[in-house]
C-alpha cells in the first residue's frame, strides 16, 4: 500500500482506529497538506487533524481509546488550545445541532448516536469572554435524536454541544 506523497520528516508514533492510520512526529506536511506534527491516512489520502500542535510541538506518543485519540509530546497548544504536553481528539464526526421554533418554545436537537458524553450549553453572546452555561432542561431521547425544549425569548441565544 502506497501512502501518497508521504510525510516531510520523521514519524515517532502510529495508532490505528478502524481503517484510519494516525501518525505523529516531527513533520509539518503530509501528502502535500499542512499537518503540524499529526495527520491521518484514510487509505487513499492524508489529512491534518485540525491545526495540529504549536511550532516545534513534536508528537511522541499516540493511543486510541474508544472514540478518542490521545496525543503526547513536546507541545503546549493543540488545535489552538492550551494543552500542556497531552491532548485528546474526538475521532468520530461531530454532531450537528438543529433548531426549530414553535410559538412558545425552541427545540434543540442532535443525533443520539455517539453523543452520550456531550452536554448542551447556551450563551446570550459570543463576545469574549462568552459565558457558556450548562443547560438544565430535561433531555428527551427517542433513540434516533436527543432534544431539549427551551422557552423562546426575544433575546439572542447561542447553543453548542460540549464534550468534557
């Protein structure tokens, strides 16, 4: 199996999840794509995992556990977030939120599959520092989708799913 154009520097760690191969090391390019020290090979092409690690943020260790990839190395940021020498990446596609409105309520919904450890948060502004609060309304799950009914207001409301 040929791995495309390959990586532009050394690989120090490999991990497999399903049919995907994850590589970490000293490289900044994978198959012609900018990939700062961390990349995924899906059997036909390389892709970066987010923005990768900060400059000289070499990856020394990879471990897959369930739907998470744990990364260890000499980095202080991962994906643009402060992360002292260890980071976790969610390997499954991220769930999308849907919003519908009735006369009195907003219904926020998202897929049930692979979202057991996600929580719904809301804020009234996205201006820094946004004050995200965990939603306390009951979550209904019909087996295909989870949903929360929230009283509609005339003010702005922003929602996100967050995984601790």
